[in-house]
C-alpha cells in the first residue's frame, strides 16, 4: 500500500512539473518576433564556441570523476577509470532524459554495487558523500558570491525575490547538513522515531561522516574539485553567449554570470519543472535582462544552448548504457526499489550499531 501511495505521489509530482514546464516555456517563447530574432542569433552563432561549451561539460565530468575516485579510494574501493566514466555518463543520461523517473544517482548506485561486490555499504555511501560534497561546494559558492555582489543582485524587486528564495533554500540545506552532523556526532540516529521521514538518509549520512571524517586531506581536495566543477559548468552556459558575438549583441561578463549562476542553480535544485527546463530560461531572462541589460533574445538562447550541450553528454551516456555490462537493464521502478531496499538495510545496520554502543555505555 505504501509503495502504491509513493507511486501515485510521484506521478502527481511529475504531472505538476510537466504543467509548470510547458506553462513557462509558453510564456518565454510566445512572442513570434522574439522567436524570429532568437532563431537569427542562433543561426549566426560561432560553432567553435558551441563546441567549447560542449568540451567544458566534459571538464565538469572529468573533475566529478576524479572526485568520485578519491572518495572510492578512501573506502578502499578500486574501480577503473573507464568503468567509472561510464557510470558517470549513464547518470547524466538518466538525469536529463527520464522526466520524473529514477535519478542518475540511483542508477549509479545500482550499477556501482554490481561492480563492487562485497562492499555494499562503502560503495553506496561514496555516492551519497559525492553528492554531499557537491552540495556543500554550491552552498559555499552561493553564499560567498551573494554576499560579495549583494547590492547588485537585489537591485531590482524581481531579482531580490529570487535571491531571497535562493537564501531560504540554502538555509534549509545548511540546517539539514548541520542537523545530520549533530545527529552523527552524538550518535543520536537510533533515538529518532522509526517512522520519521528521512530517518534512513540521516543514518546513511551519519555512517558516511564516520567513514570519511579521518581522511580530511582527500576530502578537502574533493571539495576543491567541486568548486572547479561548478565553475566549468558555468562556462558551459557562457560559451554559447560568446558564440553570439557575431550578431553584435550585449552579452554578460563571465564575472556577472558566475555571480548569477549559483542563485539560478540553487532554485533549479527544487523539483519545480522537469530538469529545470522552462524555469531556467525564465531565470536567465530575469537576471541577465534586469541586471546585465542582456536582451531576452540572447539570455534565453544562452540557457537553452547550455542545457542542450549538457544533454548531448547525456545522449552519449544513453548509448553507453545500451552496451553497458553487466547487461541486465531492469525497469527503472525495479532499480529504484532495489536501491531503496539496500539503502534501508545499510541504515538499519548503522542504527543497530549505535544501539549496541549505547547499551554498552
């Protein structure tokens, strides 16, 4: 029954996301004159800069791969670069081409466990820690850039509302990370109510902290790589802007884009639209139009081109997935259920360990 309820909730959420995506895309592209101008700008774009944007996302995945390899080695897991790269790109495919379906992390966990038999807990937790390090890097960058460019970012009423929305999301993320650290530090997971939402994830995070806390130097390197990956991701969207130079249009500076992108990415982290599609274009139009004086006909293609360049790597990941070994390609629902079961088992192991320790004391 609970599984059916979750499935219905997911279906409703996906339907709402689809409605939001279509509504925002309609609003953004409804003006035929602007559509014509955007098509003209794209037609005269410098293809070399578009290729550079494609290459920049390759840099993002290389840095992410090095970071993940560091986390795997902390746990004594050896995974070849070829297999690791394949898992990364398969994750990109599922993130970008399966609306409302299983996330890339879930699929990566499922196949990573196939690659690392006998190290279920450690392998699973490296994916969780990988995502957590990336989140902390985003929180750090967004907080720093918002603080240093505050007056500029909130200089218009609409951008100020978006920035405050970003800060609320970041605040919730900081609270969540802080709470999980406290729960881990004082061994309180086993005292949380069994039906508390997120209890399994808190237990997993507590175990992840315990396993990675001693390796602070590699973790610091992983954090630095995350910063680099975020900057390279910003460049994915800046290269299309540079490709529009031939049309003699105003484009933002890279510094302006770096100040805006963490705010945009933080808001896109919420499950509002499918893959951020539509919402991303609306935020680019808002921020780059009102703060940088960039025309809608430039800001919107910047967003769409960056999204498509990233999606191109997802398409490569889809091809890899077709030929990936182990070759069993289960249904996404089955993969999700399998990973959820493994995560629950790992969480219960951590809770049982904490309970035993508390009884000894």
